[in-house]
């Protein structure tokens, strides 16, 4: 096998790895954006109009407690997803760089 043939095989492998890592990055981004959307949705409008003021106050207090707990949970999840996204992004950048360099080498030969 010639050096050029070896480089072409290596380039094919690098392209496959690049595609895999870019797919993983897209999936990590989607998970992260979904959690961010859930956090934003917690700030949505909440109305207790037409209810007895005492009942409305109880509902608001309970809903406030629930949203606080949910926000804590979602922020923890978002932190984990952000860390995974950062790592996945770095892997995708490396794979992309390798594929680009090998592509340039093959074109030179």
C-alpha cells in the first residue's frame, strides 16, 4: 500500500470520526437547549384571577415552592449538560481539524 493510499484511508476514517463527533455535538446542543427552554418556561405567566385571595395566596406559595425546586433541579441538569457539551465540542473541533489536515495532505500528494 502506498503512502497516498494510506493517507486516503486515514482521511476516510477521520471524516467518519468528524461526522460522528459533529452528530454528538448536535445532540448535546439539543439537550442543553431543551433544558434552557424548560427553565424559561418556569417564568411563564401564572394567573389566579377570580379566586378567593386566601386560596390564591396558598396557590402562589405552593407554586413558588415547586418552581424553586424545579429550577434547582433544572439548573443542576443544565450544568451537567453544559459540561458534556463543552467536552463534546472540543472533541468535534479536534476531529474536524484532523480531517481538514488529512484532506490537505491528500490534495498535495
